[in-house]
């Protein structure tokens, strides 16, 4: 039997897609080409050192996938216009062949001009950041704790069928919500704005824009400036679930809570309810909530009382500050005037002191000059007197020396005269004695002659003669 079985080629689904993929042989897939468009970042992670992003046409929202290396991507600015060089690669995904542009080189980056519309979008985002976002979970929690149903207004497009997706996501938590459905032309910003104005007057807790997908071009309605201004002015919690997971519209950025798909929106509400139900089932959590209520009430009363006291104190402080300011200004003014008077007095005193000091300095200078002249004259006079005194002293000394010499001469002469007189007197006396002795000797000789035997007298006479001779010898 086996030999009679028909023979034919059997393919798997992957083989078929591979055959058709390899059969698409175009010049663009085998040669380097240049693409120009607005570059948009995809996921934030790299896979195998490559990033997978998108390149959009400048005139519409059509895009092609991009695979780029981490090095080249580091040089790319999100949403700027680039001219890139690379090649097209094919890949099989979900029974279809996808084209992807592999970047080989960044050729050029065009300078991006900021339009007036982009500036308005930026201002709206800043306004929303300043205003702050309302917490969806807090709104639902407060309603459930009060045993009240959360009132929701969902705005769908005409003939929309995504209500079922929302209901499936909400599941059994539907009983906690009162959902009202509204429809409009979801591709018209004017129609959406009119519906938002209508719904905002009904006091809903949550207002949501729900859309079940569509082409990228139809998403531009959610970037409308007028619609965005109306959207952030709503008092209710704003939600978007417009069925597009790639791009984030301006309304998505301005919404208090964003969901990608209607089913995610319903499932998100269900998740919040389950979380709160689990907390409520816990007696401790319930007790804490009740205590929080009481404490919150007491706290609110205390806060109100404190606010009144604070307001009173602020008023008193403002009044005291005003009084202090006036007193300070008066004191500053008085001090300034006093300071001015003191400064004038000080300046006058300084001027008087300067004048008196100048006069005193001048007088002292004159006196000093006069004293200096007198001292110089005195020095000169003293020098002359000293010179004259020295001259007179020298003359007097000379005269005294001359007088001393003359006196010494006179003394010498007088001494010589006195000595000569004494000598003469002694000589005369001696002569007289000699004469007497001679006479006596003569007389003795005579006597000797007369008496040769008287020897004694002769000896005496001889001795007397010797004494006289000795005296004369001393004198002479």
C-alpha cells in the first residue's frame, strides 16, 4: 500500500511565509537607500545592542519600523527630521511579512522649527502640571466608603462596538458604578467638545473618551488645542482609552488617567474595586478607615479652628507689622534727621577745629622759627664769645706767663741781691772778724813774741782762725 501513495510536497505555514518572503526580491531590499522622515523612539530598551523605532513621513502618519545600533541612536533626537541611509530587511510576524529599515548611517538632521501649535501644546502641558492630576483611585475609594456608586460618563464614537470590551474588563465590579454612555463623531474635535460641555453639566465623577482603534491619521483629533483646553478644564476625573498603544496624543498627556484600550479601562476600574474590597474585608483596615474618618473629622474641625485662629493671628500680625513699619519709618526718619544734624555739627566742629588747629600750627610754627633764629643767633654769639674768651684767656695766660717769668726774674734778681747783700754783710762781718782776728792775731803774735811761753793762747787763736776760714769757705 505504501508504494501506491501519491507523492506531493507538503509545506508548513512557516515554510510558506519563508518562500514568499524570499520571493520578494526588489532593488530596495538589496541596495542601500536613503529615507527621510520624522524619527520616533519606540521602546526604551535595546535588544542585542539594537533599538527598534519608527520613521514617520513628514506629510502624514504613515511609518516604517527602524532598526538602529545603540551608537547611532545616541546621536538621534526624538521627533526630529533625519535623512538616513540603510537597507530594507524583511521579517515574518503574525502570518505577515513586515518591512524594516536598518540604519547604516545618519546623513543629515534637519533643524526643526517650533510651530505656534507646538508652543500652545507645551503651554497646556505646563498648565496641567501646575494644576495637578486628580487621583482616580482616591475618587473611587471615597465613594465606596460612603456606600455611593461612582458616576461615570463614557463618550464613544457613533456606531461604536467597544462598549462590550469595557464591560468585559469591568466584570463583576459593574454594581459599584453608574455608567452612562454618550455617542458623538469621535473623529471630529467640534463634536467631541460639544459632548464634553453637555456631559460636564451633569456632575459626573469620571468622564472618559473611549475609542476602539483606527488609523493613525484619525488620531490627530486628540491633539486639537481647543479640545485640549476644554478637556483640562473639566472638574471630573478625566480618562482616555482611545485604543492606540504606540503614540501618545495630547489628550493622553493631559488626562488624569490613561488606558491604552477600552478593555484595559474597564479592567483598571475592576482592579481598583477589588483592591478596595480586599481592604474593606479586613476588619483592621475597616477600623482604621473608621478611625480615619473620625480623626479626619476631628482634624478637619481642628484645622478649621486653627485656620480661624491663624487668620486672626495673621490679621493681628499684619496690623502689628503695619504699625511696626510705620514706627520703623518714623524712627528711621527721625534718626535720619538727627543724623543729618549731627553730621552738620560734626562738619562744623571739624571745620572750626581745622581753622583753630591751622592758626595754632601757624603760631607755633612762627614761634618755632623765631626761637630757631634766636637759638642760631645765640649759638653764633656764644661761639664768638667762646672764641673771644679763648683769645682773652690765651692772652691773659700769655700775660700771666710773662708776669710769672718777670716775677721769677725779679725774684731771682731780688734773691741774688739779698744773697749778695747777705754775703756782703757776712763778708763785711767776717772781714771785721778777720780784721779783729788779724788784730787779735797780731796782738797775740805780739804777745807771743812778747811771751813765747804762752802756748795755750796760741792754740786758741789757731782754732779760731780755722773756724773763721771754714765759715768763709761755706759762704763763698
